[in-house]
C-alpha cells in the first residue's frame, strides 16, 4: 500500500516538474524573443512575427493578411452582448501588453490597416477609422485618453477619455463628438459595467438631420426615413438633454432606451411638410421632449400658411416596432383650404367639402402609423367649428350661421358628421342640417329641417345673398312704388306735365322689372323635416335625392340635372303650380350654372277649358325648351304650343286646339279667376277710375312710341281654334291676345269680322264689328240669317254681360219665333188686312236694328228689341231663362207704316194701335220655350209689363250700363 502511494506522489512530482521545466523553457525563449518569418493559421497569414516577454508581452508583426477571412462576412446581426464581451476582453487583454505593433493588416486588395500600442499610446489606422489614444495605468484603474478618433463613415471626430475600473468591472467615459459636415458637437457621458449602461448626451446647434442617416441604414421603414430627411427642416436645433439607461443585451438594448429615455431638444424656425407640393407647418420654436416612451413636439407660434396653429403639437410613439406620428392641430382661426384637402387626399381621405371660407376653431388629430411591409395606417379625428361661413359641399355653395364638422376616420371606417344651423342655399333654401358622410360607402345622409324654401322666377331673388330677400327701396324705387299706388281717382288730365311724366316713367320702370312669381315657397310654419341622401360613389355623377318629394339632383362634371318625378309632392308648396292649378306631372331640368337651363316637363290631370280637334278634353301636355341669357323657348312636343321670350317680348303660339268659354267662366283655376275678376281685393274700380286709367295708358303708350321704348308685352297668337259657348260653337280664324300693363287685349277675326276683347281690372270689354250672317248661322248651327252685318259692343262685369247688338241689312229666315208671329198674323182676320204682302214669303227683311241685352248665369234679359224691316217693325223686351229656355217676351209689331190718312177713316179694333208715325201696331206675347214658342195677341189696354218688371229685378238698367260701357271705351287709343 505504501509503495502504491509513493508511486503516485512521485508521478505528480514529475508532472509538475515537467510543467515547470516547459514553462521555464517557454519563458526563457520568450524573454529572448521569438522570430517567425511566415505562419499560416487557416485563412490568416502572418509574416515576420516577433514575440517577446519582458515585464509584459511585446508583439511586432510586419504583415497580417486576413482578406481570405473577410471574404465570407458574417450575416449575423450586430450582437450587443458580443460587442460587450469584446470590449471586456480588449480592456483585459490590453493590460498584458507592453507593446503591440502590426505594421500592415491586409483587408483586401485596396485596403490596409495598422495597429500600434507602446504601453502609453494606442494608434489605429483603418480605412474608415483613424484613432490615437493615450493610456495611463495605475493600481485602481486604466485611463484611456482619446487624442484622436475619426469615424470616417459617420464623418465624426471624437475626443474624450475612457476610464476602466477593474475592481468594479466598470467603464466610465466622457466624449466630445463633432460631425465634420454638419458642424454639430455632441457631449456624451456615461458609465457601463458591460451589462448595463447609462448615458447623458447634449449637443451644440445643428441645422439638419442628415448626420443621422448613417445610423439609420439598418431601418427598413423607408417611409419614415423619407419623412425625416426630406420633409423636416429647421434653422437650428440643440439637444438639451438625452439621458437614458439600458441593458446591454440584444433584445433589451433599444427597448431599454425607449423606456428610460428622458430627452429635450430645442428647435428654432422649424418646417414640417407632410408631403411634396404642400405648404409646410411652420413654428418659431419647437420643444421636443421624450418621456414615457413618447416623443412630443410642442410648437411655439405655429402656422400653416396664414393660419395660426397655437396649441398644436406632434407626438411620436412606438419608434422600434411600428412608428406612429400623431399631429394635433388646434387653432382659433384655422383656414380650410385646398392644402388641407390635398393632405387628406394623399392619405386616401377624400372629403366632398370643397371650401369653408370663414375662420374656423379647429381641434384635429391626424395619426400616421408606419408598418413594415404594409400600408400606412391613417386615423383622422376632431372637429371644425365656425360661424357665418360660406361652404361648398358637392360643388354646391351654402351659407351657414353655424357649422360643426366632426371627423371620425379610421382604417376600419370613415365618417364625417356635419351639422349646420341656419344653412342657406342662396335665398332658395334655408334649413338645418344634421347628417353623416360615409367615405367608405360614398354616401351622405342628413335630416333637413326646412325653415324656408323659395324658388322664384326672378333670379335676382333666388341668387341674392342670404338675409337680403327683402329689397330695401332706394329713394327712386320708393317714389316709383308710391306712383304705382296711384289710385286714379284724380283726373289724369288735371295732372301737371311733370307729375304725369313721373307717373309714366315709374310705370315703365315697373314694367322693366323681371317677372316675379314663386315657383316654390315653404314657410317656416310648415315645420317640414325630410331626408336628404347623397351618393358620391361616382365623382362624375353625384346623385342627391329628396325621397319625400321625389326630387333627384345629379351633379355632373359640367351639369346639374334636376328631376322632379311627381308634381303632386310639391304642388302644395308651389304658388305658381297652384296659380295654374297644376297638381300632377314631372320635369327634368339641366343646367351648368343655374342661370341657363334645358328642360322637359309634363303636366297631367289638367282642368283647362281646352279641347283637341276631336272635342276631347286636353288633360295632359308635354313640353321641352331652354333658357339662355334673356332668351326662353318652350315648345309642346306635339308642336301645337310654343313660347318664345326675347328682349322682354313674349310670344306664344297656339294652334289646333278648341276653347270652352263656359268652362273658362266657371273655372276654379286661380289664374283664370284673376283674369276674370282682377286681384280679388274686393274693391271694384269706379267708372271714373277706369276712365282715368285708360287715359293714363294712352299717355304712357304715346310716350313709349315717342321715345322708341319697346314695351313689355306678351303676344298670344292662336289659329284654327273654335270657341264653345253653351251649346254653340264660335268659329275663329285667328286670335291675337296681348298682355300689356297688367291688362289683356284680345283680337278675334273671322273672315271680315273682328272682335276686340279688353280685360281691364277684372272686367271684359267687347267690341265686335263686320261679322256676317254666315258667322251667326255657324254659331247657331242653322241658317237663321241671310246676308247682312252684325256689330256687338258690351262688357262682362260682376259675372254679367251687358251689351248692344246691332243688325244691318239681313233677312231672318228659319227663326221659329218669327214664323210663329207670321202665323199668328195670318190667323187674325183684322191683322191680315194690314199685312204687308211681302211678309213671310221669303222671311223677314231687316234694314237695321239693335238689341240691348244683359246676360248672366241664369237669364238672358232683352231690355230693348228694336228692328226696322221692310214689312214690319218690331220693338219689345223680355227675358229668357237659360236653364230651360223658357221665354217671356213682349213685342210691339208694326205691320203697315205711313197709312194714317186711311186709318183715320176706319174704326180701329181694340188690339190695334195707331202710332205717332202712322203705324199700325199690335202687342204680342211670346211664352213657352225657344224651341216651342207660343205667341198670342195682347189687348192694347192690357199691355203686359211682367217681363219689364222681371228685368228690373234681375238686371241693373241695361241701357244705362251699355251707355256707360260705350262711354268707357269710346276712345281706344290705350290699345295702341
């Protein structure tokens, strides 16, 4: 046992002895130095190696060839932990060298490097690095003074010192870095135990971020790099502090900086451009601070264009993973401009609000998130508020007293909420809006609370500015108004010439005013709330719809197309449609500027007193036309009606239609009622006022002719029209109607006959002359007269027509009442004696005569019948009830004239009367009906006065009325 232990001890002694001998031999060799001419170790070649051990190692090497080693560079990412270890080994290893000199390090065919360490100084010379350090060592630490350190790739010059404390295994450093191009200086202080590091950084002023480019080459987010280096500019900036502490591991290094970074950077005169060709956001000063993982840029006196953005700021988050930029825009006087639209459009946010001209209170937030290999995420929120603003939305201009636009736009949805109070579309629409824009579905839906809607034929009213629908009269206008209210109670001829001229000029000015009539009018008390829906998915054809009114508006690139699908939905609110009693129909209107229009429209279920040539009621009409400048043209699709307006002259042509006079007088259409009864003011003008007004019109028309003033006039030309009245058909060849001075003048012709109809203050005056028997027979639908001329003068007032019919040189033929009279004479022996032999052979020849009569809805009153014939004269009066044609007429018949010398010797029968002119007269009574009259002889002493009494009860003395009418229109110069 003892022998075995002795052997083991001996072996161990021998082993240590060998090791000692080897170590001592190696030491002796190193102390004298080793020279190796060439040595290859794998891909590394060494030439002229000298290694010696003095107190520390001395290593000298002429050439170190590592180019084969560098041909296969590592693809591994930079490892913070590996760098930390290498720094640790370097600081540990350098302490064992007294001198280290590598004269030439071959990196590749073009690049070489060298290293020199002599115990006091350390020099490096590489293609991109040139360094010179002074080294001082004591028992507690190693001092490394950086005499020169040039990092050529980064264009940095570094000076400072590094202190290594072996006991604590810590490295403290203090660097001064200067960028060669940007002249920026960085002061860096820190300490590390090669597991953790803390640093404090400050800088001098710099004017560009370009010095950061080399450090960001490894960042793959190209959008972020472009934004930093191409869209951010400033006069100068300074890093006030940039302090952080982090762990030196691959995963924890950057995240540690993000968590602990406390930074402040002051930037002067900064500009940030969100994208090219856009005005930048400018700020006199920017304070950039980084805390709690967030970089905040506080802006001092920021502006965008001329817009003050005080209160705005920028925030940056998630630098390491998914960088996010939040731009907070606040302004008490923000300007909405095309630049704003361009910004949003650049990020696929296309807002159909083209302009907002007033200053806005803005509180907005635009967030941009940069994702790797993915589309930029954009969020846009906040609101804009303004008062008294002009807004253009869907290319439609609006004015609103208060507007609130709220944005809620995310990658998932895009909504814009629009509220507008007291919003005006010129003077056409005043309403409140409360709706939402969906930028994903390209729709806008809103509730319209209509305060007022008005569309007038007068474009000046439609397109005047809001709140100006009431025109404030000027002095001249006020004078005109006063003159136009002249009631004509004063005789025109008593006015001084200057007063009359003022009155004429005021009337002419009033004529020159555009026609003013509301096409649509909705007052506030209607309290209408309706939906408005807009589809802007096709930017070339935006469609706006009012479903409740069946109105569609197509907004195209160059046109607006308005479709009114059902007039019944708007007729209640259309004074013009109500005035014309149009309740059904549709229209399509095209315009590019709301001044010129093309249109096509249909009127259905009409109640016009109009018939076609087949005597069928016209209850539907189709029209097309256009308005351009001062020209209006409208044509019915059947070409039978046309309207042309040019230079204040209106011309209407109508053909191939028939007109029902009964329906005209009974019509409930307000326009016809106004034509028949005036303005319904309840005050009928006196005859003096009518006379004075007609005299004024004569003076006015004379003034217009003398001064070549083209009057405002509407001419209606009608051809091939029959007029129905009761059971009669009145044929016409041409009818010409003129609207002038708020009066209607009509001329009707048939062969040589002409009738003048004047509508004056609700009354209709008629003067017809030269009408032949053919015309009368045509109206009566049988031959009653043969030859002769007929003249009528009269007026329709208060639903009663009073007039006088004059007859000349005509022959009564097939007239039942006359035949009954002749038959009665033939049956009375005493009358036959005095009968003219010519009476009854061919009819009753009348050389002249007249009938004064009155006509209303129930009766035809014959106040005076006076006929002078070759065979007998007829005088009388009577009344005819129209509903049943019942007749009650008293006639005085004179069968023989100028025989007083004979009659004086003959006894006279009681029913024979000897007249003052030597006539033999008989009183006859006609009763029954017009179709079946009954004629009887009345005694002279029992002359029937009943018809006359009835006339007085029903009619104002007709003869007086007719005389008054004749006097009123005896001078018709007012028609010229």
